[in-house]
C-alpha cells in the first residue's frame, strides 16, 4: 500500500541550529501539505503545494521557516534558526489534485522535533 | 474563517460500551466535515467524511457520524468500543472548493477493560 514517507522520525536540536525535514508523497499526488502539531493541539497547516507551486503559506513563519518542492515530487521543510517554541510534530500529507472533499489527505508518520 | 470545537479533551469509557465524541464547527460558508484518528507517534488516518447527501455517515472500524446543520455539529459515535480504539480523535472542516483542513484540538479516547 502506498504511503507518505517522512524522515527523520525524531530530531533533537539546540536552539539557533538549523533543521530540515523531508517528505515523499504518494506517487501521483500533486498536492502536498506540511502541518505543525503542537502537543495537545490539532494540526495546523503551514504550507500547501500544488505541484511545485505554493498555493497557501499564510501560516508559515517566513522569517525562519522555508519550504520547497523543486520538482513537484518530494519536499523539504527547513527551520533556521530553531527556537524552543518550534518543538512539535511536523506532519506531511498528500492528495490528488481537485476539489477538497473528493481528495482525501493521506498523512505520513511525522517528524517529532525537540528543541533544547 | 472556519473553526472547530471539541469540548471534551478526554473521554474514558469501558470496553464494549458506546461512545460519542462531540464536534461543533463555525463557518460562514459551506464546509466538508471529517474525523481523523491518530495513534501514538503516528500520522492521522481518515475515519469518515461528510461531503453531501445523507447526514448519517459510516466510516471504518465501526464508527459513524451525523451531520446536523442546524446545530453545526458532527458528532462521532461507536456502539461498542474496543481496547484498540484508544487513540486521539480529531474533527476537521474544509471549506467547499478548497483543500485546507482546519482541525479541532482533539479528544483522547481511553478505553479500559
């Protein structure tokens, strides 16, 4: 069964360091999402790609976060510099392109980031 | 803008008992509604969704939910829970025509023997 892959699964870093997360969506899925899930809260959308283009990054802290999907397939989310408040689970999801309801978002296992 | 309220942060229940997890939403436009389940240290899995049509939606693992437009609710139910249902459950909405999901804060279902 096709799955969304994410790496690493766990990351511990010190504040002010740079971190990067990788996501490989299900083959053929044009839409890719990055969510941040703070402990005890629901996921919050950080950025959404349609192929290689960003369609929504309104909640992405652009002073320190960046995301790219250069070839419209896999994607990287970077934080530089990391802050204590960035400790969270970072989830990647993908879906076929189209209208929202008919396109289920499939989630990866997530990367749990701890900033010390 | 849309918002989702899950009033119960935790619901304890005994095995084989029925359970209802509550979800209320707020939106000025039509929305699609979803329930996701998250097991420890895993991603989210779709349980069921409401797009249109019948207000009673059946999902995986014996779960069902009922859309009530007048009360802006989408409560999740299961007639008999199992130990393996212990997990975090998230209600989410998406404005029709868009793909963005807005999640509630989640309800932790704790099933004990």
